[in-house]
C-alpha cells in the first residue's frame, strides 16, 4: 500500500463509525502480509487514539514478525507512537524487548515511561520475561535500578519482587552478558536526569 493509499484511508476512516474502523483493523490483522503489517504499524503514527489502540491489539497478536519493527518504533519521534509500540511489545511478552524497554524508561515523556513500566510488568508475568528484565535492569547504575524497581512496585508488587530477585541473580552471575539492545531516539534523558527527578514534564496532549 503506497503512502497516497494510506492517506486516503485515514481520510475515509475519520468519518466512519467506530465499528467500521474496528472491522478494517481486524481485516488487516487477519491477513498478516508485509503490506498489512506495514499499514498497521503506520496506524501507530496516527492522531486517533482509537485507531492506535486497536492497532496495538492487532499487532500484539501477529507474532514474531512484528517484534523487530515494533522495537524500531520505540525510537519514533512521536511520543504516542513510542508509547503504543511499548504497549504492543508488553502485550506480546517477548523477552527480547526487555532491554530496549528498560532503556526507554529514560524517555522525556511521562506517558511513554508509564506505558513502558506497564509493558515491563507484562513481560515479568513469565519466567523468561522476568529473567530478561532482570538482566537488563542489572546493567544500570544502582540508583537507576532502584528507580525501575520502585516504578514496577508501584504498579505490581509481585512482579517487582520477581524482577528484583532476577536482578540480584544476574548481578552475581559469572557468565558474560551481551550488550544491551539500544533504541536510537533523541527524546531521551540520561539516567542521572531520570533518577534525579528531571524530565518529568507532562505528556503532550
């Protein structure tokens, strides 16, 4: 689907009823071609919260082929696109997303950070996901580790406890670690800014 077709669809959908919009999203998700995946990913860049939310749900059901594109979208210049990508990865519960999600907690936008914490809680629902989150958090400075664990605890104490144990285990492991998978995006803070209380401006509406 070329950019002109996508633009035309947005214009048409803007005036449709919610049920019609939902049916369109479902149709795309039931036919997971490269084109339909690209189109659903582009929905994450649209201003309509309803369409973005439905695209998140659809993408989260489409399996491994959308994981790498969603991780790339964590580096989008649009705060709401970063938040949606984080939410979709959290719904999928894929361990490979743990490190880039942990790094996304440096985002300057509070809504993005909140979505990321929620995604990490979802990852920590599985043993593999908990281990991956713990590994990622264990590489952070001590104050940043506390910031992450406190943020998780404020949302789900049990998940935070599991991650804290995983952090402890990872810190004492003798095996080497692979470098964190970073996300290239400009709207981020240093960990010093985050844990020091800077960068807590409200999300852009």
